[in-house]
């Protein structure tokens, strides 16, 4: 590119009507001339060639992505990760903000992702390493999406559960249980105080536990648990499947009494989530398979908070995400950012319930509560309930007892003196 070509992909924010643009933030490792690399970066994710040969025209003004700010962080002696066929030259780590005209693709999630995380973005000459750090949407764009149908408030209203976390439990063993055993274990956990008993994200419609049979039994068990406890309960059934079968799976599960549905959002695609949001009358709750493959590396891929925003945009009422602690290998700040993206203002879209998880139990509840900073979260143990030495009913009771101790401001150890369920977890 010559100097004039490069100039066409740079703009001052004040010169743009930002209501027409998404604002994107990236970490880039640029090789060679930085301005040339950034111009290529904008060109490749928007207009590419911006005029026809022999015509006096320029599509960059209306359709080109534009650099609105950039900062050189440091000069590097080598790329953070080796990239075969990368250009040779000086390497600079940069942070850049891009204004991308959303009229290029409209309110369509597959096309949005294709533009900002696609071939052009990750195969730009002179930029071998890219990490998408953030995405911001103008209200005019957000208004074209429905977002969560229930959100936090809707889930609380379903359960009649206010001023406390929502208590989930992943029925264990996660693979291999016959539906009859699965239903009994879930039923016991509901009796112990669990709000939501859920299928594991890997448990699908399989020959030994079909969606039809499992949801029949769990729907009946849920109703019986509500009669026994006087509290509302949710059975969260996993309907992740081939996209052309998901509406059928939805209808079977809901007809049988599943009153919320689990979706592995990225394996099926956000467009499938959005389709189901329009079809469903129960909350949709997303799980995070495949996300770490994009987000884990610090200096390449897509930051998980971008993925959280996109899931909320697609219409997930709750978002299960990697939580605190060593088990999930996610920096604490990143977990907090994902939680905040569920709760932050996002046009008129409802808030999604954040559910940070990973090896939780009664012993970790207070830590999660303190780090979240409010009661607006879901708490999702697996073995912390279903691996309890006194059984799943006691496991669920230990979680509720831990919350009572937190509310009363007393230590778990002292509160457990007269509560054997909690004591068993402390001793374990």
C-alpha cells in the first residue's frame, strides 16, 4: 500500500458517527511497518480491494474498517508464539481499536463473527498473531437483538428465589447413569435444597439414556420434589444435538417437564441459540465447551469476555463459564470480567445469570460469593453434591447450610457443629 492507501483506513473517532460502527479492540504482533500492517488489517476484515479497476470510486469511506487509536506496547525480539511463514522484520506488540461498520453484515451473528474473527482478521499480511480483546455495540445495533428472554430476574421468579445465589448441581456420574438412577439422584438433591438439577454438558440423546425417557422421569421427579418441599425446582435438560434436531429435542424435553434447557453454545453455533430463543418458552442456559480453544492463550485467539457478550446477545438466560481456582486454569481477573459482562448494561437486553464453575462445594461458596461481589450468580457443584459421603440430599443440604453460615456471618466450622451434612464436607 502507498501512503494514500494507508490513510484511508485511519480515522478520528470524532469524525465518525459511532452509532454506525462496532468498536473492536485487539492485541496484535506486527512485523515490519506498523501503519501498513494496520491498514491491511482493516482492509482484510472489510473492503479488501476497495474499487474496481478503471472506475473512480472508493468504498473505504462507508464500508472500510478504520483504526481509531493504536499504541505500541513494546518491541519484541521474537513472536510470542512461533508462526511458520510469518513475515520477517521488526516486531512490535500493539493494542489497537477498530471502528467496523456494522452495515457490512447487519444483525446476523454468523456474519458478524465472520467479519471480526474471520479469515481477514487472522490471516493479515504482517500480523501473524492476533488476540481479539473486546467488542462494543452501539444501542442502535443492540436494538435489533432480543437477548435473554428470562434473564436473572425471570429465573428468580420461576424459582421464587431472591437475595441469594441460585444453586445448581451437575448430576454425577455424568456419563453412564440409567434414566431411573439419574432421576432418583436428582430427586434427592432437590429434597436437600438444590434449585436446579442439570444434565452434564456431555450427556446427550443416547441409546442408553434417550432425551425422551430421561426427561419423562426427571419431569415427574421435579414435580414430586416441588410437592414434597413446597419450593419450585428446575430440571435443566441438555438438548445439544445436530442443529436440525434441536427444535425436536426442545419440544420433547419441555413437553416432559424440563423447564430449562442446556445448550453447548459454540459447538452448535450462536445462530442456533438465537433460533431456539425465538422458539422456546423456557430459559436457555449455555455451557462453555470449545471456548477455551479460542480463549486460553494470552496473546492469540479471542478473549472469553467477547464470547460471553456474544452469548448474551444470542439470548442465553444464564451462562456457565470457567470459574475461580486452579481447576479451570483461568485468571481470576478474566473470570470477573466474564461475570461483569453478564451483569453490565447492554442496551435494553436483560442480564444473564453468570454461573462460574469448577470443582465447587460448600467449602468454596463463600470465596465465589466474595469474588462475585453480589448474590447474582449461579453456584454449580458436581461432586460437591453428588459425591457427598452421605448422599446427594445431604450434599445439597451442605450447600444451603454453607449459605446460611455466610448470611449469619459465622464460620463454617462453628456452623457445622450441629449440622452433620456440612460437617461431613469439612471432614472430607
